[in-house]
C-alpha cells in the first residue's frame, strides 16, 4: 500500500495547478475556442489539469476528503475519466466554462479544507 502524501505537499501541488489554470484563462475564451494550434495546446493543458486535479484529490487523507462533502468531487472524477480515456466528444465551451469559472474556486476551497 502506498503511503498517503503529506497534505502540505498536495496543497503545494494544488497551488501550482491553480497557476496553470490562471495561465489558460489569461489566454481568453476566444483563443481557447478557436481552431488554432495554440487552442489545441490550451485544450490539452486543460484536460491535464482535470486529470491531475483528480489524482491530487485521491492523494488527500481520508479525514480531509471527509471535510469536502460539499464539493463536487464525483463530478471531477467523472470529467477526469472522460478526458483520460480520450473521448472525442468533450465540449470545448463547457471545458472553458469549467476552467474559467469553477476550477480555481474548487482548488481554493480544497486548500481551505487542507488548512483546517
């Protein structure tokens, strides 16, 4: 059995992930939704954010996860599964809305629960 990482290590990784999200968002919706090669990179980065976020959630101690019952953790897992398995029907505008409006608040909420 793999030992559970220190919550502070997970918190640091989550903070770094939040910076990646901020970078994607800073590029703007128009570029994100375009058909350019830059848009493809932003899309792939966004998929990786969701995949990594789920992995980090799995690394949290059970007592921290127990404090997260008000968070959409099952939805993160479901979205991660769709992205990790390479499904081609990911709606880019939905992904943009998730990245631009939901991921940072979710990470901040998780970080607050780690600190509790």
